[in-house]
């Protein structure tokens, strides 16, 4: 079976952790153990978020004032290389020596006129206490939004239009390679100039889940898994009566509301996949990925009718 797994940036580095190389490597070692078991029996494509990682690079860049800060597309490319390298190395330590693994630096085209550029909402970087967040707003003119008890920087997140290099990824998969692609958020955002032929980077972060479903459909995978830092899609998240959805359909999800910038794009992505293919998609914790694929954990989104009232935990 050909499976695409989209790893959230917070799976690789939690919001409550110090943004250190040691913490990131420790989390990636744990992730690699789960993914390697899957890769022994299936074709695997990985994509990953970069919210904590790109936020850290932006902070480091802002602290060095001798040159202007590097734009987010360049920082996104750096996170593709950084996270891809760590995943590739740790997976290589666990898989048979003859298993090929490749990290693709992936550009993704977006529309320069996307309204998302007027309404930043995609969280990147760590969570800040309100007083610290205000200092950063004053210093860098960043936009902040609440994320639980903290505030996080939010940036524009335009919709992906086209994954560039999809044919190369497909060829690698056909030859048995485990491919890491579309990382660093949802790929490096690029736009076309007025002549329609030249491409240039743009300051934004594409949602990795929306890019992931585009990759999944383009590569004709059998299953899409969105691995996040919660174990399922929840109704009334954060409230005393929160309930986990265990099985649902795109039609039922369409009548529900989820937080923008966090669970909402995951719901959109799995719904698009199921509607386009008729195959199941899953949302849940990476540590439960094998149980998810057996329908024993996480949230399964499928085409067949399911009653929300009978499929909640």
C-alpha cells in the first residue's frame, strides 16, 4: 500500500519545549521508530510541518541586524533541509541498508493574489507569554494570535496551486524510494511573475496538510494519514465536554466548525482526499499510526455513512 504521512511541526518539536537541536532530534528519533515499522511493509511518502522550526530561524535572523531578515520562503527551504536530513538519517539507521531514502527540496506554486496575504492566520514559532509577545510585536511588527494559554506569531498561508517536481517524486517512489517531500510547511511558496513563466519566492507559509492532500492525489496514494499532537479530531476541543470523533464522513464534517490554522486545514485535507478517491484518511497521534490504519485509533474519515452520535468516544 502507498501511504502519505503528513507530520505536524509540533509532532517533531512540541510547543512547550525549548527550541533546541537536542529536543528536535529526540522527537525525530521517536517519530522515526513509528515510521520505520510502517515503511517495512508499505511504500511511504512523508511531508512535514515547520511551524516551530521556521519561527526559530526567523527569531535568529531578526536578532542579527547587520543584514535584513531572510524571507520566509528561504527559511522554509532551510527547514526542508534541516528536518529532511534528520528524518532521513534516523530512518536510515532503522531500515535495511538497501532501502533508498531521498529528501526533495520542493517548491509549491501559490497565487500572488490569494486573499490569505491580507489575513495572516498560520501559526509559526514558539508560544509566548502576552508580555513577551507584545515586545516582539513592537520590535518586528509581527501579527500574534492566541494558541491555548500562549500567543504565537501568525503569517499568511496561501492555498497551494501546484506541486512542482511531482513527476520526479513519482519516479522515486516507483523505484522503491522512501520520499520526504513538500516539507517546510507545505513546500517553498513561489509565485509566477506577470509574464507567466518566471517564478520567485514569496513571504508566506503554505499549510502542510493542504499541500499533503495535493501530493496524495497527485501521487495516487492509497491512504492519507495526518499525524498531529492530538489523538483524534475532537468536537468542543478544550471544553469540559470535548468528544473525540472515531469515524465520520466529509459530509458530516462540513457541518462542523474547527479552529482555523490548526484542526480546520486537517479536516479540509482529509475530506478532499476521501471525496476525490473514495478511500479512507486518518487524523491522530503518530504514536498510534499502526492502530489508526487498522481502525482502532484516531479519527477515520471515510465515504460510507457514519453516525456522529454513535462514533464518538
